[in-house]
């Protein structure tokens, strides 16, 4: 059994905001977990994420899904995720010109 809790303090754990980059909207989500924070910025085509993203899993086990994604490590905020070079990207991301080393915001623009 589980309970869904809404109210004071819950909104401090999950933050959602809309970012506009080159006139295109993206969804930025921050999830604060014990000892770590999950970060992701996405649109309807793909996403970039913090180091929790398993690019190998996306390329191998989920290859048939053709997921466009990139991973940045050592980031702690959405702003850092936008500015950081991507450490790794999926094969599908490479197919549209996104490369490891590319800054997060530049990769997002290629997803539009």
C-alpha cells in the first residue's frame, strides 16, 4: 500500500519549469533525492540529463526505441546542465549531429 502526499515540503523536492532556447520550449525537471539530484531537460524529441543517465542501456538494450539523449556528469543545477559538455550521447543523438563534448544547450537546439 502507498499514500500520495501533497502539500507543504513536497514542492521542494520536485521542480519543473519551462525553458526557452532559440525560441523553442523545453521542460526542465529537478528531483532532489537523498545525497543526489536528478536533472533533465527535454522536449518531445529528446533530452539531456545528469550523470544518472545510462547511455549504454539506451544504445544496447533499448536500441529499438531510437532515443535521442545526452549525458553530462558533475552537474548539480539545470544551469550547469545547459552549460556542461556532454560526456556521452546515444547513437540516435549522433545521427542528428549531437556529439560528446557538445554543450548541453547546443545539443538541445539540435533536437528541435
